[in-house]
């Protein structure tokens, strides 16, 4: 495995590959590598000559200082995990100064309104931070393809929008959510939940699946009422939001329309940890 912490070293490594027209895959992460990340890397390894994995807890996308401070940082273990998948992967793990100098602030982006829905409304400035770091990584790595998980479905759409609006020559690949056997979506935040809590958290996927079944025959209002009452009856969780939205605009759906694609989006808290999940409702 190759490990770089400076932009100059990473670029010196990548330049000959680029000159030889090799396909470079980029998997941006914030570390605490889990099987979900590994599935993105496996796909990149299959589709490219070289795979770069960035590990960087990006301060500008956190709107909560406590959340940033508590975000898991497990670089040594991450490197071992990545090496066990492939020795060929290039890991880029820079410091905050290396990326931002002494000015860790986000640029402002217009993602045609995608940034105002759900996570954008709940976490002001979050997508400006994501847009800032992802643009910087694209400029640095110049990847052929870049891989993002569908767990952060809104992020995936926003990055597609970024690339379209800024004419960045990269193909964005969305990778389906990687779930444990019990259905729990893999997340770096799961690290901070007790085993008991993790067991209970399978409830989120169960509710989403039942909501999907109801959605086939019932009104949006009925589905919403069902989800609200499930959470009212489960004292382990606090529901932040449940929204059924169009997969294209992410606008909440008021009435179902033939031929439209819908998705259910859920954010809930357990043991003070914020968990996010979603499911296609078609
Ligand atoms: O999804 C994440 O882990 C982050 O938002 C990303 C894309 C690596 C940007 O920091």
C-alpha cells in the first residue's frame, strides 16, 4: 500500500500514471473504514488502473464542533483494513493545514436547490463544506471516476450536480448501501454506538421497509403517520425527520405521480448519535 500525506507527494506519484492515460479511481472518505467503504474501493479496483482513497475528516462540513471533535479517527487501523483488501491502493491522508492552510473555510455553492432539502436544512453549511473538499480532491487527483455511497444519497446527487455545473471531467459512481446481515446501514458513526444500541438500530431499516410496503397502497400522509407512531412507541430513538422525496429533486412528495422515482429518507438519534438511512420506494 502507498501512503501519502502531502499533495506534492501524491501528485508526483500520480503524474506518470496520468501521462500514460491510466484510469484513476477516487474514493473520498473521512476514515473509520468499514465494509461500506471497502465495497466502494472494490468497485474502483475493478474499474480503474489505480485507486486513490482519501482519508480526511473535513472540518468545513461539520456544523457542530462536538460532532467534529468526536468523529472517529482511526488511521492506523484504517490502513491495515485497506491493505487487507489490496496492497495496490494509494491512501492520501493529509492534515487540515495541508488541505486548507490556515484558512479552513468553505466556499459557497449553488446546487440548484438540492442543498436546501433534508440534510441541508438540518445541517446549515454542510454541503458547502462537502462541495469545497470534494472540489479540492478532484483538482488534486483528477480522477477518471469517483465513488460515493448511496447512504448519503443527497450528497451523491449534490456531487453529480457539482460536476455538471463546474464541467469537471469525472464520472460519478453511486454505490448501493452496504448493510449488515441485520439490515443496519454501515456508517463510521456506528463506532460510537454500544452493541446493544447497534442491535436496536436495525429498527431503522425495518421501519423503512414497512413504510415502503405501505407506500405502494396508502397515501403519503398515512405512511408518515405510521413512521411517526413507530418512533413514538420506541423510546430508544428520537426521530429527526422522515421524508418521502423525489429521487431527482429531493423535494418532499405531496402526491404520487406515475413514472416518478421516490425514496424514503430517515434520520434518527440513538445514544446521542445521529444515524441516517434511506430506501428506494419504487
Ligand atoms: O461521505 C463522506 O464521508 C464525506 O462527506 C466526503 C464525501 C468524504 C467528503 O468529506
